[in-house]
C-alpha cells in the first residue's frame, strides 16, 4: 500500500478508467483519497471524521486467461485500505475499524455481457464500456467490506451522556405489582376459609 501521496495516475484517468489499455500495458496506479469524499459511504460512518482520514489504494492491470476457452482478457487487481469510525453496537461509541480490500476483477465488453455472465463467474466482473470510475469501484468495495456488527474488543466505560440518560428512566419507573401475588394469597388460604 502506498504512503501518503498524490495519485500517480500517469496517462490513465481513474475517473474514466481505460481498463483495456491499462491491462495491455500491465500498468499500475496507486494513491489516496480523502475519506470525506466518499459520500455514499458517509452515512455508515460515525461523525465527525478526522480531517486527515484517508483511503489508500493500488491497482494493477494484467492481460490473462479468462474462463475456460475464452482466451486472454483484461483483469484488474485492486487493493484498498482505510480505517473508518463506525458506531460500536454495544456502547454506541466510535470504534476505529480497518477495512481491507484485495480483489480481482475481469473486464467484459459492456454491462449486458457482465449481467449475462455474472451468475456463472466466480470472479467479479466489470464492464469496459461505459468506462468505469475507479474511485466509485473503490467506494463500492469499501461499503461491501463494512462489518455487519462493528464492536470494540473491550468497550470503554459507558459514556457519561448514556449514564445520565439511563439514570432518570430507572428512577422514574414505578414498581410494578407482581402478577403472581394474588396466586400466592390464594395458595395460603385453607379450604372452607370464608375470608
């Protein structure tokens, strides 16, 4: 993974990614994105984001065989790393969670071909046309990498705001009568006792 630096995109534009030429050249790209720029990921994150929070990524193109008998095709190896603040499902506080993506994509002619081959393909498919936005692919992969139940390994003490909110509710709750108290009284009576 790259260190903090500007994307080294050379002749390739990640926003209109020419995957065919990229694979033919066996090219590589790497760089970083501000986490705050990923607007579709933002609703899943605990605010506020650190101003220096970054997503680090690298991409490598290859021209290699596709499924049996299909001949050489363009492939992309994508690696992404980010540490994102999520809401701990136990204490509701922020828990920094590392997201790692290490995925291969095979490119097919267009969206129709991707849809037709998707059920039978073991690998992930992307369309050559319209040219994909590599940053959107990175964001998609990070969204899919989010854990279902983010949690601290050991939660810090309950935040004061939560303690303060819980205390009045406990104090205000009236004591509920025991529904079995009447049964207990009946059980204590003797047969023929008129009282």
